[in-house]
C-alpha cells in the first residue's frame, strides 16, 4: 500500500469517526462532512470510468430514497466511499444491514445510526488490507 493510500484511508477513517459521533449523538450528520465526501466520491466514480461503480453508486442513492431505512447522509457517505475507497463498500453494506436488523429488533427505534456501521465496515477493510499486505 502506498503512502498516499495510507493518508487517504486514514483521513477517511477520521471523517467517518466524526460523522459516526454526530450520527449517534444527534441522529444527523452535518452537510459540511457529507457533501464534500459525496462530491469527491462522484468525481472518483466518474474518473474511474467503471460502469460497475456508477451502477452501484446509483443503486445506493436510489435505495436511500425508496427504502426509508437509511438517510441521505448515509447515502452520501456511501457514494463517497464508492469513489474514494471502493474496497470498503461490501463490508460497510453488510455492517449496515446487520446493525439495522439489530437496532430494529432490540432498540425499538426506526432509524439506526448507520454511519457507525459504515465506520465499522471501513475499519474491517483496513484490517483486511493491512493483513493482506503483510502476507
């Protein structure tokens, strides 16, 4: 892993940590965090030229509007990750699904602070990448 990738991933983890803290505390995340992350992700998706990334980003945004299970902040953050750190998307989506199921069953709330799950997926991705680079 290059130095630039380490810096990018560290910065994204720091941003996700701040966003998760806001989500847990207030059940909303500041647009000062989500909009720049979203725009950087869109730019990353477009520059990648990957049709799969474009489709996944579109599905994530559409699902946020249709399902009502997660909010616009979660969708903007996921699009940011698709464009900037696509390896974290499978772990983050799985963590979001499992955390949402847990929250609905045991916490009796409609809206789980899913940015916390996205952060968990990013941390798992970091551990997997670090482990893979050491082998």
